[in-house]
DNA sequence: CCTCGCCGTGAATACGTAAACATGCCTCTC
DNA sequence: GAGAGGCATGTTTACGTATTCACGGCGAGG
C-alpha cells in the first residue's frame, strides 16, 4: 500500500505537507503543491479510508434502511437518495431489513461505520433506535414517520392523500367502496386509512366493515384479498388500496376472476410508482413526490451530521391524485 | 466515545485484555472475561469501526454496483446478495451507476473503504477496472461477464436461454419472429441474441432484419419499438425480448395499439422477474436462478477476499423456459 | 539596522484497536 | 527442591492520516 509517507519521500517533503495538499485548504507554495501532486500520481497514491475516518471521525458513508427492496417504490426512492448522496460525495450503505431488524444499521452508527442513518420504513420506537436518538445520533426518517417523536422527518401528507381518494370515489357515485389496508405498523398505511375513512364518513358513505381487508403491502396478499372481496354476494364497485403494490395485486386478483377493471370495479392505488403508468395496469393513484422527498431527506441528514444541535425538523409534502384507466370517467355501478 | 481503554479501566484490566475478550479466541480466564463483558455493557462500549479497520485492514464491507436499480431484476438480485452478506456479517455499500461510472466503487476499493467488489452490470474493461484486476483486488462479476478476462464470474448460460426461446417459437409454428435487442455493451444481451439467432438459423428460420429493433433494457424504449414492429405491413407473430423489462414494455406497446397478446402476437421475455408471473402480463420467459447466482457470487467474493491467490473461477448456471399466458399453446398465425 | 510577525515547512502527536513481546506465578517433573 | 514450561495478563508498538506546535527565513516598519 502506498502511504502519504511514501509520497512525501518521493516528493522530498514531509508527510504533513502531503496531507496539507490533500486537504487543499492549507497553505502550501504552488511549486511544492505541484511536486506533491506529481508524486501522488506517480506513486499511485490513494488515501486510506480507515485511517482518515479514524482521524476525522467521519466515515464518509451514510446508512439507508429499507424494509422490502423488491417493492418497486423503494428502488425509486433509493435512486434519488443515491443521486443526492453522490452529489454530496457520500457513500451509501444499505440494509434491506425484513421485520424490525434495523439492528445492523444502529450498530453501524454506534461503531462509527456510518455518519448518519436514513430510515425509510420505521415501524416503531425500538430500543436501539431510542438509544440512538438519545445519543443524538444523526437520524432522519423518510416516507414513514413516528408521530410523537422529536426527530427529523420527511413525509408526504398521507391523510390528505386518503382524503383525495375518498372524495374522488364518492363524487364519481360509488356506493360500495372497499379498502385493502396496509400493515398497521406503517405510519403511511395508518394515515392514508384515516384520511380515507374520515372523508367517507363526512360524505355520508362510511366504509362497510365487510369490504375492508388486512394487508401487508405485498402483491400476493392483495391479490388474494381482492378475490375474496369480489367473491362476495355484494362486491365493491371500487377499491382503494394502501399502496400501489397492493393495487397491482388487486387488479391481478380481479383479472384472475375475469372481473374487468374499471368496467366492473375501480381500483385506486397510492404512491404512483412507475409501473402504475404502464398500459397493462393504467392505475389511478395518489402521487407523492418521491424524488423531492428523498433529496430533502438527504440534505437534512447531511446538515444534521454537520450540526447535531439543530432542532428536530419536519417536512411534509403534498399529495396529488393521478387519474388513469383503472377508474373510468363514469361510475361503474 | 467509549473506548476499549475506558472499559479496561472500569474492569481493572489492561486494554489488551479487553481486546482479547473482544476477539473471543484469546486465553482469558473466565472470571476476567465476565468482568470485562460486564464493564463493556455498563459503559455502553462499541468497538470503533475505523480503528478496527485500520488495524485489521478489513473494512467489513463489500461494494455492489448495479446499473439501474429501478429495473426490478436488480432489487431481486440485491435482496439475495444482501441476505448472503448479512449471513457473512458483511455490510453492503451500493452504487447505482448510470453509464460507465463504476469509478466510485473502484476508488472505494483502492482506499480500502470496501474489501471487495461485486459488479452486476459490467459493460467493458474500463481503465480503473483493469487497474483493480491487475492489483489483484477482490472482484467478482455477477450476471454480466467479460468474455476474455481472467476474473471470477458468475453468469447464467444466456446462449442456451436464447436457444430455448428460439426452439420454442419455431416449434410452435411461428414464421415471422421479431426481436427486441438489449444494449450491445451487455454480455447478457449479446449472448441471448447469439443463441437465439444461431438456433433460428439452424432451424431454417433466420431472423428478418426488419423485425429486429435496438433497445436499452428499458420499458419505454421497448414499448416504442414494439409499436413500430406492429405498425409494419407484415408484423411479427411472435417477439423475443432481451429481458423481462423489455418484454413488459413490448406487451404494453401491443396493448396501446389494441393488439392482443397472445392472440395477435406472442411475447417472450428473459429473467423471470416476479412481475412476469403477475396476471396482467403472464409473461412467458427464460428463467435464470437469480438467488442461487447471487449467493454463489457472494461466497466467491468472500473466499477471494480471504485468499487472493485463488485461480479465477467461472460458474455458469442453466436457463429454463417458463411458459405462461403471453404465448398461447397454439400458434397465433 | 533591528525587531516583529507571517509564511512555508518539518517534527511530533493523537485517534482506538490488535497483536507481538514481556513478565510473574504456579505447577509439574526428575 | 530446583528448573522448566505454560498460562494469564500487562506493556509496547504499529496501522496512516490530520493537526498542532515548533522553527527558520524573509519582508516590512520604526
């Protein structure tokens, strides 16, 4: 391994001067700088990350935790996060945590292997997370939040999104509306459901309990649930789904029974993932500005890494209804 | 920060003993071990990753490079890679490299920020990659390979997969077969095309040049290309696509023109991503054992990190045709 | 002409861990 | 009973970098 010491010898300067050139900011005469840069190049020098991290107490890496990377929503989120981190010159360590096993990420921040953590899928205030927050470790919650926790959070207005869906379906004249829920541990699922239910109540069309099915944000569970709903004597004429993956499963459940979307049943999703726009589904959905949210979260995290004394901040982004083919312009019933 | 020194003081032993307890293997009396463990717990000690990395010359992290994380194939691959790395106690740093910008990953390995690299989407022998191989850095190519390079590689038999598709379509009686290509820089695209073309030639049904369209493994490009093919006076009766994302785009292109799959045109994809099995598409495709390949690649990389003198190894996995609804059991023409 | 201060550079040190080397005691053997 | 050897533990060092402190020289001001 080539060290700054080797470069120093080659350039006929001290190791300190090499370090100064590396940092750029120090005062080094132009001639010396040139000589050192040439020596670095000639020797094929690259500063050692571990030594640098030890000295500066910065790993140059941030950790990102997602719950299920095969849910297409997260790759879209990750793409934006990754871009923004590149721009900031930070590396990204990723955890695909099934269940409440953010343990690895929290261990990493305690060990100093990452400078901060971006959680996209918190579900609860786990013991290690509580510890991390108490120790004032840089943590930002993106997408899913924790209601009563003082911690940086970037979310979308999921209550408003649920309201949009409810108003849209009721105004279109639907009388029997169904709902495919998300996991009750996800704030997104809860808020979307709350907005949806409240608005249905306000409009005098409360959600019939028999048309509500539990779910876990997975395609297969949603598909099965939709088949159950459609097999009922009085099936729903429209179904709102807690996220797009659920909605795609619902559409597939309908197709599998020969039930047509939207002629026989409308389906509305949530997130506006790329696939929602594809012809085979043409899914009406509530869009949240994934990319903007991701960028914001990364910036907040980097700010917090640089200044841990900042007050906890919350940013909420607006939701927007995107109408496509899965809901016709005239009611189905 | 709590250091092993602090723990040592607290337990009334030397720092070396704390380190020995940490390593587990050293000889420490049971009583001392207990005392040290208790002190660690009481003090809330967690070993510093940077210092450890500097001392052991191991980062405990491996780097993974993908080209386009929004292509659902890669999340599936990453899920398996991530699982296997967890099992090995390694962290994963991810690069989502658009274009030939594996630069970040190669810089990271030179700096020692990662112990090895897993490339899932190499396209060419870039300068930095060549350097890394010359320096005998631990590098494994997964999914896409480089034909004439002596380097660990885990691929599927894409030539055989292309043959399977060709034989299937010809035996089903198709006379006008089209092909949506992948990027010519991807070994997978080239090999699939080679197997497909060669077999069509052997069977006396060479690919008509006017039914071949370039592509980039993206949904939108494939959709547009499919519309061009279907708009021709003599459209194809079956289209083979260089990967599943391309095939899904092709199906959507057909739908957008009111052309039915499989009644009017058959579509065959490649990869068998999860969505291929969903009802809306029901895509016939060539499966490659993504999970097995990922596991193998991770194990190979870890072996190589532990012993850089190993000879370069290649593992090729078999391909398998999965027939679904996008190809009916009787020819369309 | 002398002194003060600044600028460029070198020397020395600290970061936290792992491991090589050193030490003292206890036991076993002849 | 004395020497040898093993075992538990302490002392010391090295890893590579960033930074603080020290120093010599030179220019400016009185």
